[in-house]
């Protein structure tokens, strides 16, 4: 009960800050039930007169609420299907920057995590050079078999886990209340979104997992001549510390430096797109935060990525889906694009494939009347997801993350080459993957894997038969005897249900009273 009150207090504070900064102006009242529309109208009475226009209000409110909400805002930037395109674009600009904590505290964290004095671990250890809500980065020097080497050392911020845990519990409580009060909320899966944020933050706060992400991406791309990632130093990595090779290079948004160094911007833009598509379609594992601050070009002209806290993963079904719809649009084969949606199970079978293909044609045909450099692949995928919503396609978080990452990647590539032809650049990667995986060789490999799986199932048949016999015996017992509940169990269920209803009603009254108090203070 006390925990519920704390969550309620935290959410009331968050609601007040959102209302005060004008962020509630982004909510569409027509999508809310009458009671919620009235509550929204009352809450907006406390809005600052100079709150500003548009989605900038949401960024300002989240910044005021603190690091957990800034991280939540950055996560929502990957979900334009929920917050809208305008809000998602504004949230992309949320800066996850925090004042650094002292070097002495970082040294203490490193020594605890690695179990040795800082002077034994490193030859040099700098003051912080960049700080965010979860961790900060130091430049250091180590001695290796090849000689001295410069490394980047990321250190988790003290107390960050406890703060995020409190805020995430409050967000879960708010998501559950939202699902109860708004009829259409379950389609948006608010609780699932909070849990996805919790998983993402948990990964970011365990730097061993980020090191593993670096290692996996490095293994996937070891034969790519135009892309590389830093190497993790496993002996100097723990849950709260990550050490990787230091990257010397030019940021991709520093166009003057790129040109001064003599690099080909057109070729570099093509490398950005093809690298991302290879990672997503070929490997099923991609860097999901490829903004210019995380991308460099090294002295050899290779694209280098850093900061692997947010990664995306696609299964074979999603990779085939992406490859086939992109190739379908390239070839104007809209019926095939529609069939892929149905084959993947994304669109319910009661809809017509032909009707869905007609809707897709409405997206595809206009782009073929434009110059290649005017066609946005990311915008096309955004429109496609809007159309699929009309055909009851449920939100696929992994595909939305892919689409959002593609928006960022396309922006980076177009900044390098404003006349980039996305389709010509993408087709070789997409076509090669389809020929390799869906052609005769790929079909033969799939058949071989299927036979191996079938052999395993046949080997397990005796055990499966015994399990089936036990289950049938248990079902016969239940059928013969029935399922009974004693009086204490029935009474306990009734008390729990009544208690839940009372707390729900009480929460609504407290929210209403708080809004009225805020209102009177606003007039005072």
C-alpha cells in the first residue's frame, strides 16, 4: 500500500510537470473517453503561458523530470507510432547530458569493479570527457604486449540503478492505470513499452553486455572492408566499467573536416546505407543509435561506430520480411509486398490480400514519379506502417526500431550526399541476401536444417509419448473429480478484488483533488 502511494505521488509530480510545461497539448482529446477529456482540460489550466509551441514542450518537461525521463523520451523517439512523428523528431534532440561526477568517485568505482588500484590498471586516467545519465567516459592509457595504447573507459554513475528502479516502478503503475482508463490503450501496449525501456536500461547499466554487443558486431563485420568497431578490453571490463580501444576519427557531421581530409562524401554516404542494411538483413543485429555523434571515419576511410547501449535484433522472419518488401517496392510488385505481410502473419487472414496490395500501391506509385534523390525509404516504411494499422497489423517493436533507425541513418547519408539514390544503393545488398537465402542454395540449407530438427524430434518421440500419457491421466483425474475451491480461497479472492477496486477509485479521487489544488494555485 505504501509503495502504491509513493508511485502515485511520483506520477502526480510527473503529471504536474508535463501539464505545467505544456506537454499535454500533444494529447489528442478525441481519442480519450469523456472523463479523461475533462481531466485533460482541467490539467491544461496550469500550463505556463510561455510554454512554447509544438513538441519542444515535451522535451522541456522530460528534462525537468530528470535522467530517467530523459532516457524514456529518447526511447519514445523510436516509437513515432505512439507519440506521433512531430514529437518523435523533437525527442531525437533530447540531449542525454549530465554534469560529470568527480574523477575521484570514478576511480573508486573502477577500483571496486576491477579489484585493483587505478595505478596498476592504467598508466594514465583522465578527468571525465563526456557524461550522460547512466555513465561517463574517461580517456586512459594501458600497457599491452605491442606497447602503450590509448583506451576509452566508461564508468557507470553511482546510485543510478536505484534511481532508475524507483522511476520505472512509477512508470509501470502509470501504464497500468492508463490501460484501465483508456479503452484503446492496450493496442499501444504501454506496459510493454515500459518493460522494453526497463530491459534497455538494464542492458545499458551492465557494461559487460555492451562489451558483448561490441564483440558480436565485430565478429559479424570482420570481413567488411569499409566498417569496423572498437575492440573491448575484457580484462578491464566489468558490470560497472567498460574499456575499449580509443577511436581517432572525424565525426560524420563534420563535413568541412571530411572534405579537407580528401574523403569522398558520395562514397561515404553509400557506405553508411549499405553497412546498416548488411547488419540488419544479413546479420539480423544492428546498431540502433547511429546518429552522427556515434559515427566516425578513420584515417583509412572506414566507417567506425561507437556507443553500443542500444542494439536491434531481427529474426529470420523479420529479415525476410524487410528484404522482400524493399525489393517489392523497387520492382513495383505490390502484390508480393502484400503477400509477404500475410505470410509473416502480420496481417490477420480475414483481410483480402488484393485489397491490401491496392493500399500498398497508393504508397508505392507516387514515389516512382519522383527523382531518386527525392525518395525517402524511411518515409516509405513509415507510411507502410500507417497503412498496415488500417488492416489490424499489431505493433511490432523490433520493426518500429528498425524503421526509426533507418530514418536516422538515411538522414546521416543524405547529409553527406544530398542526391543519394536510396534504391540503387540498397538494391545490391537486398538482392544478394534474397538470392543467397531464398534461392536454391538457401532452400537447400533450410531443408537440411529441417531434416536435422526432424531427426531430433524423432529421437525424442518415446519421451514425448510418456509425457503425453501423464498429461492425459491428469486430465482424466480432473474430469472425474473436478476443480474445487475452499471457502477461504473464495473469500480471499473477493477481498482482493474489492481492495483493487477501492484503490482504483481512491487514486482517481486523489488525482482529481490534486488537479483542483493546482488550478486554484494557478489562479492565486
